[in-house]
């Protein structure tokens, strides 16, 4: 019993205990930052792959062979999980059918028109053959709730005019 007061007044090892307590919080903050970083990295990789797919589609002026673009985007994404890539033209989904369309003013869809290179109603755009490339890849967060990262899927899309 006589050693207890001397043990309580001894300050050796205090720094180690303080470091152990502080390192738990530091480790948690680092894990959250890494989770956000991994999400941002996958989002940028998917966006880069979509952009490269759009460049490929424009360079080749291809509307009929969409499997090549899907394969290229999936390979260029460089994500842990294979992305789901969809390619559609003029809002109808069929590419290479010779139809032309105008992009709606809000950018969410297409209006099929009879003539290519005609002025679109309600905007200064010109009708043409448009291709939409969209890719989705699942993301599983480690610590951060999925709702903070915008859900469990990362989606990126681009529209390119082929002619």
C-alpha cells in the first residue's frame, strides 16, 4: 500500500499514454481523408475514361460500332471494379441509323429532327448525330457513410457530336 502514492505521483510514461489516446483520433481522421481521396480518385479516373471515349468516338466518327467504345472506356477507367458502360445515339439508343437530333435546352435529352445541320428550335445549336457515353462504377466506402459521397455508385457521362 505504501507504493500507491508514489506510483500516482510518478509522471514517467505520461507522454506515451497521451500519444496513444491522440493517435486514435488522428488515425480516424486519416481514414476519413483517405476514403474521400479514394472516392475522388475513382471519380476522376471514370471521368477521364469517358472523355477519352468521346475523343475516340469523334476521331473515328463511328456511330455504328459502339462495342469498341464500351470496351475502351471500361479498360481506360482503371478502377477496381469493371464499370458498366452504355452508349446511345440521338436519344433513341440506336447508333448509325442516320437520324439527327437536337440537344434539349436543359441538356437532359434529345429531340429527333428531320434534317441534319439545321438550326435547333429555341437555341443557337445545330442538329446533328449526337452520341452519349455513360459509365457507372460501384464504390464501397470504408468509413464515410455513402450518402456523404453521393451514393454507392459513381456515374459520369458525356455527349459528343459525331458530325
